[in-house]
């Protein structure tokens, strides 16, 4: 049996209500509905991630830590951080998003500071 509408007007109203739904479904599954590509000129913001730094010194002497930090910054041009965690100052170089990214610089730093090593840390990554 086929469904019958009491009046022809109800059939027309049902058709008009279903037509837009079909159109939306077609658009949602069609290829022309892909999101627009991101603009290349959009500035990328710095982001904070769990990454790595290279620790080059642990000392209880604040002036020695600051001197080593200035030395490292002028030598490599990487960001340098002097962090205090009782009872020591820690001089850390760089801000790397991954261990692999830090590894190449670690080998370079170890030429001057053979005891340097990687430490996990929260770092801010700035896009190039």
C-alpha cells in the first residue's frame, strides 16, 4: 500500500520539507565542501610544549651560573635559561620540541662542555 495524504497540500508541504534536507546531504558529501586551505601568510604563534633543553652547568654559585649563561648565549646564539632549584642553579641552553631536534645541538655543545646532557622541560617554541 502506498501512503496517501488527505489533501494534495500536505503532499506538497512534505516534499518542500524534504527537499532542503536532500540538498544539504548532497553538499555535505560532495567534494566542493572541503574547508578552504589555510592562508600561507597567517602568522604562527609561539606555543608551549613538553620538550628538551641542554643542561651545561649545575652550581651553587649564582655568579658562575650567570657567567656561564652569558658565555653560552654569545657562543651559540640559542636561548639560555638559569633556573634555580634549591640548592643549585642550573644553566640550560636551547628550547627544543623533541629529543631528535635537541640531539644535533647537544653534540655541538658537548665539544665545549663534555658533561652537557639533555633534560626534559617545558619550552616555548617560536616558529621560524
